[in-house]
C-alpha cells in the first residue's frame, strides 16, 4: 500500500507564488530568474508559464470569492433591515464583537468583581439558542466507517451494462476496475472530483464519506484535515505508524506500508480495516502461501501419534484434545468453533505454544466461524461466505443455513472463497487421520465393539445417557433403536455423547445406520452402485423392501457381496448381529493401513452391474480389486 503523491512540491510553491502575485499585482516574474550563470532563483519547475497559470487561477478564485462575499453581505443587510422593520427587538441585541461606536453611557453601578457563584435558581426554561464556543469540545467525535459500496467489488464481467457504462465515464476499464487502486481517480478525494465525476460516482452509490474512505482512504487529505469533524481518521493512520513528517514525505513511510495484509499486527489490520481496506485492496495483488492466504500449520494435520510427546501434552492439557479429537479434523467443535477472542487465557497460552497466533487460529482453526457478520464485513470476509450461500440472516440463525456441498461439488468461485477462509480438502471434509487397517472407508470405532463389562464406568454412564444403551442393547449389535438413526437425526446432546464414544457423522452413518437413513437421491452415484450390488433399487429403498442378500449369514455371502458390504461398514459381526459376550471382535486386521487405490480398475464395477465380463479370470480380478474399491468408493462419503 503506497500513498500517491497528491501534493507535489512544485504545485504548492506555484500556488503560493501565484497568491503573492495577485496580492502585489506582479505580472512579470522574469526578475526572479537569474542569469544562466547565476542560476534560477526559483525551482526548476517554476516556469513563467506555470506562475501565470496559477496567477490566473488564484485571481479568478479571489474574484469569485469576493463577489460571493459581496452578494452575501447585500442579502444579509437586506434581511436585517427587513427583520428590524417588521419585528423590532424589545431589548438591545447581544453581539459577540464590539459595535462600531461605544454605548452612550456605562453601567450606573458596576460590580467590584465578577460573581463567584452561579444563580441561586436556574432559569425556568433553556436558552433559545446554544452557546457559542471558540474551541471544540475536548472529546473527539467517534469515528464511524461509512457503509461499503458493494458494486465496486463486483468483477467487471459481471457488472450490469448501465453500471459498466457509468464506470467508463470515470475512466475505468476492465483492467483498472478489477485491479484496485489502478485508476488515478481513486487518488482524489471527493472535493477534488469534477461536478460530472461526482454525478457518475453518485450513480455507482458513492457519497462524499464513502468515496473518501473506500476509494481514497483519506490519502489525499492534508494531515491536519484528518481530524476534521466527520472524518476523524488520523487515529487509524497513526496506529499504522504515520505522522505528519511521513505523511508529507519528509520521512520514510512506516514499516506497515511494506507489509502484506496478514503480516500486519492485529492492531494494524484493525486500523487498516477502519480506513476501508481489506486484504485485496491493501495488498493490491493476490498474495498466497502455497495456495492459501496464510501459511498452513502442517503439524495440525499430522497424526496424533506422529507428534512429539511434548506437543501432545500441550494439546491435551491446554486445549483438551484427545487422539480422536485431534485426528478427525474439525471434530473438537467446543474448542474450534470459538475464535481467538473467545478462548480462555489458558487456551490462548497453549495455542501460542503450538505456534498459533490470533491470525492463524481464526483462519485455519476457526475459519472465522466465531465472528459476527459485522466482524466479517469489517475485514471483507463476508464476500467469501456470501459466495458460499450465507447472508447476515442465515449467519445469525434467523434463516436456514445453506446446504453444505462436498469439496468436489464446489464450483471454482466457491472453492476459491473457501480457500480464502483457510479451508482445504482436509478441513472442509473433516479429514480423518486415524490409521485404517481394515477394508472400511474409515477406521473401525474400537470402543463400540468392546463388551459392556469391559467398559470403564465413565463410558457406561455416557452410553446409558441420551443414547439409552443398556448392557443388553450394547452387547447385541444392531439391537439399539438409536443405531437406526442417522447422525443428523440425533439431538445435539446425543451427538456429543456419540463423540465421547468415538463416533462422528461419517463413522456413525457408516457403521451404525449404514446410510439407510439417507434418501436415495442423497446417496452419491458410487454409493447407489454399492447398494445395487447388495440387491437394492431406487424403488425398494424408500419402502424398506430388504433384499434377499440381507437374509444370508456373512459366510453365505459371495466374496463380491462381502467386499461391497465392507464399503458401507458391514463386517461379519454387525452383519450377523453378534453378541459381544460371545464373540471377540478384532479391532484391526493387518499391519499396514489400507491403500484404497491399489489394484483398482474403475471399469470393473460398471461391467459387473451391466452383466459383462463373466469369465473366471474377470471374476477373480474383480474380487481382488473390489476390496480396494470398497475403501476408495467411500471417498464419496467424505
């Protein structure tokens, strides 16, 4: 961000000299120029033509000002005369300045000294006019940032035709409209615009206050004018390190002038926002770090057990993370739904030890969800949430929130908006970093498959609470009514208890309800294909016409059916509704995590569904690859 040179030295000097020439009626300035040998006594830029040009301007202004003054004086005298004739005052008028001649006689008995106390009784009614003061009140007028003119931030290609036409009359082009600060007219404050320019700006929605802030950022005002009534912006420029010397280019600009938006301190960024800047207008360019507005804290997306012990201790003690809450990104909502200001001092200290700042926490962890809509507007972040379907009403919970799309479903504009809010695939989808050794799309929730008697008392109390598990319902897999509900059908309290048991939306809907709570159209194409292989169809799905495959025991299913069932989180024990007292369920099956892409040929599933490739060789190849497919296809569930 660089201040334009709005007050060049030669212009100021020329104006001063022109004023001098008018006052003293000097018409020739050649006397002020020395011989070539002696050197010119005036600055090089002070040519005779420039002096005469300024001379004419100042003379014209002076004549106009005098003419206006004379007209006002005549009007005032006529009004006073008319008023005096029609309504003579009962008492002599009180004047703030002495009359032309003294009064005829002084007061008969002047007091020896001024009164030291006010009247015993106040006057029965207030004075008819306010008192006049020669100095302003001691308290400054509070600053209020003018409303933003949103049409200015609509891309040129999306502007209505009439608005684009008006913008061209202000010398905007496709390039200068989309490149903030590129049009020289933005270097002018409102008073320096021509009458036509003001008219065109008004058509765009600007007034004096909004233009001076959002277009010019008060940069072309004199330093002493920044504290004028109705402006009061000097405080914000001072917070950015400016003073009268740097403002007038006698000293270098402050360090903030060379910083990008997210390298400003919190105080500096707040001050810049009050001056109607946001990231794009301050940086005057697209500034990213590896594709994101801020450097990504990579260790936050590292598996809990790969972290140093000291880091895990800080995260656990100070921020109440567990391995489960850490590994499932976005699951620790009681913490991560709060922005930095809402954290306790202990939490802020722990976050700092993990190398988070307010800036990185609010973006990468909170995604500004803890901000009010007004705070989003202050920093220009509402643009991005608006692109994702939010508005002030839905943000405040007064309207239904927009439907959340998967990362793959976002269009280019929506994905760019999400990135500006520090969303990545992992944070948007709630990436699960838990090592998955099984054939399922997600790691099996271990605790759910432990016999009731082996659970801790604390876990038994949680399970017996809002989820209404008893020992019998817990041990008999699939017998609890709660497990037929989808995650979104659970109450907030039930979801919280389910998290304590090691579940979240993806694992609950997969391992418990197996997506049966979804409408057919809510299933992805891959999910629909999986259920078709199990015997379902679009017509059977809503009518609960259970396919014959569900009547078989696990060991009676074909290898293909077992692989497909794995893809929706069925395995032998929950398919057969085993009793945990009678069966010991293995939590993991193998030493290496599942590689969901190994050996998979995407054409296999469509061929099987269409009844092709029935050879033994094809069947064998499909069986082995489908185990991998069962994990891959669940990427659609993420």
